[in-house]
C-alpha cells in the first residue's frame, strides 16, 4: 500500500509498499442543509465558484435535513468559502481516503483489516471507475489513531 497522512494541506508525502493501494488520513468537514431539491447544488456551485477542489464528497439525509461531507485539497479555501457563504462548517474531523486498482474484494480487505484490529467502521462509501476504486472510511474518533496505525499512516 502507499500510505500518507494529512492535515490542513492534503497533498502529502507517500510511502510505497507491496500493494497498489493508497491510504491517506484526511480532514473532513460538513455542513447541514435543508433536504430539498437544489440545496446541495447551491453549496457545490458556491464551492466551484470559489475554486475549492474536493478530493471527495458525500451527501446524505440526516434527520429532517441533509449532511454534506467535504474532503478538500485545501482546508483554508474551504473555510474561506464557508465563511463567505455564512455556512456553519463543522470540523475538522478525521477520516481515511483510500484509492487503488480495482479488484474483487478490495473493500472487504479494508473492512476486514479494521475488523481484525477490533475497529468498528462507522461508515464507508466506495466507487470504482476505469479499473480503479476509491473509498471514504470513517471510524469513531477514539479509533482514528489506532486505524491510522493499522493502515500504516500517521
């Protein structure tokens, strides 16, 4: 695996290992919006207009509203856009961005590795395209350090 860790700037050093996967510990932030047509599009358009590049995004219903999770390549740019748009930006919180060559069982390997270390996965989103896969993985805050050690990132 190639493994990296990160903070405010998500462009980080890497370490090469046997597998072709990349694991990065990343900061994520979220905003809550009304759960109605167009609300998410407004937020994403505002980020685009502000030049905020997202490494990953996840949106889902939360209570009577919706939550939009962002993993920015530049934390400062996201915070500036949130302030300009008067959004209540929550975070940073920690998660993992995992990428690699698509293969049968790629996500099973990830969650299995965490399960073997007795780390509960709070949520995971995964997708594949053009022979590659990507996943966002969230664990409980108390387990972030342990998961980082399991993945070999700091």
